[in-house]
C-alpha cells in the first residue's frame, strides 16, 4: 500500500526517538529549523527525496524501510544506542556507526547486483543459553573455541589474520574509532548482515583479541541484534564467556603445549613410565631439576609472538590450562614484569618483530567492498556518481577512483 505523508511522518518520528535524537538535533543535521522537522513528522510538510535520504542515513536505516508496507522503529543501531547512550551522544562515534551500517547495506546490495550468493557463508551457531556462573561461562567459551577450530580445520596453529578469517565466514570485520573503554561491537540486521567492529584506537594485538571476542558473540549470542563490549562489563557472564573463547581460539591448548615443550618447559616435576612384557614390568622415572620448568619472561614473549597475542594474554592462558603451567606466585611475578615493560625489553633483545607491523590487520572488508563496487561499475550496474559515493564510504576520494578507472581502462572494458 502507498504511504501517505502522515504515516511517513509517524515513521520518521519513531525512528528519531529510537535513536535518542531531538527534533533540534535533526534540524541542525538537515540545515532546517526544529519547527520544520516537527511539521515533517506531523505530515504537514512534504519530505523531499534528498531529505529522506539524509534522514535515513542519520537514523542508520535503508531509505526503503520508510516506504515499505511494514515498519518497525527498532533496529540494531537503536539497540546499541539504548545499551550505550554515550555512543549516540558522541557525534563522531555516531557518525562512524552510521557509516558502518551503510557499508554493510551497500556491500549486500553490490553482492545482489553481481549475483554473488553468500547464503552459504553463514557462521555456525552454538545455542548454549546464558551460563549459570563464571566457571560454566569459561568452560563453555573454551569448549566452543575448540569446536569452532575443528569445524574450520585450523588445527593447532596460530591464526595469521583474524579479520580475514571472519570475512571468510560471512562476518564483515571493520575497525572503527570507539571510546577507549569499548573494545568492540557486534551488529546483526537483515539487509546489512553481521558486522563485527574493533576499536581502531587500540593496538593491533588487542584488536585481534577483540575480533575473536566479538566472534564469540556471533556464534553464541545470535539472538541479540547488537552487543557492546566494554572493559567495565568484563565480569558479566556473556563477556566472561567471550573472553574465554577468544583466548582459547587464538591460543589452542595443544599448540601452546607443543610450543612450550619446544622450549623444554611444561614437563611434570616427576614422570614415570612402565614397560610390560609377559615376564614382568620394567619401571623408569625422570625428575625435572628444581626450577627448570619455571616459565621466564623471555619465553613468555616468544609464546605471545607465535600466537599473535599480548604477553598478558599469553600469561593468563598458561595459568588457565589444566594443569596450569604457572603458579599463582609465578603469575604475580611475570605480571609485575609486564607492567614494568620488561616484556618489551625482552622482545627487543630477542629481535622479535614489533607486533604493530608483524600482525597488522589487513582491511579485507575494504578490499572486497571496493572490488565489488568497481566490478559493478564496469558492468554498468551502477553509475560513476554511485561509485564515487561508495568510495567515499571507505574514505577513497572520487579523484583516486577516476584515475584508476582511466589508468586501468575500465571504461573501455565495459
């Protein structure tokens, strides 16, 4: 059915209120008065196509949703704003979130235009329900991480690029400047797909962990349209579970034990072996020298480098193995060394690469997005103006795209 002005105005008002914006704020974004916005929402004033397009961007929506037969004021962006009103109140962050929603929607549209089927790229789901306590949360996270590594046939090796792995599973992995206490976000919405965002203000090792953490929310909390991961919420059971998953997913137990064994560590203080034949048993035993199995800071940084995690993450992974490879006293000692920056000194002395260069996360999403946009343009499925608009979404200027089109002869191939 056709949408009249009153119905369109009602939908615009509900979308604005769901985002926690005032008429005055919307008016300032549109360059009109508060009274004009009020008249639009009352249905007393016509909304131009340009205004509707800008309102759709402002509310993080597809413009078609305002004209569809059914309309819901609730979407993933409004869920995030409700869970974190400071995100909506931060103009820069809110604008970046809108851009990410638009990116997810636009890449989905490009895939449809190019007849690319991504229905088969649906992440697995582990519907375990909310854990009853922290112990159960940790065990669930570890168990699901082990199962997911088996499903993806990752073996026990380190994951070179976590973002690239997520992209291969149909999850759109993007970095975004977020408040310092927010490590990442997960957004799920029809027409947009599943977006996982890591805070680009954090170091590369922390972003790797954040991607793995958010992937846990994708696998275990699919019923939620959006989640926000904050340092202040680390004690919540779903966050405990996601952290346990991330540590185990990035540092599989068998791989860690094999690496530590290669350093001559991880052996029990006393080992016994018995060989049996029909005549009897031959017994042998071995005792490790006192102190020979204690993990040192120079070994910890090697382990952290091998799996692309921080020294503190590697330390707690060793502590949480069963049996643990570091005692409570050793944990405190090594933690003090890390807090004093001794891990960085050890890494430099051993000439281990700087993790910021060694583990730089490749922007797989941007590459794929631009590749699809250029191909759609080459096939004349989108205009030059639309290509320029898409390029600006990933911060590529129209001039650079124009030069590429000319230099590569893309127009000639069309």
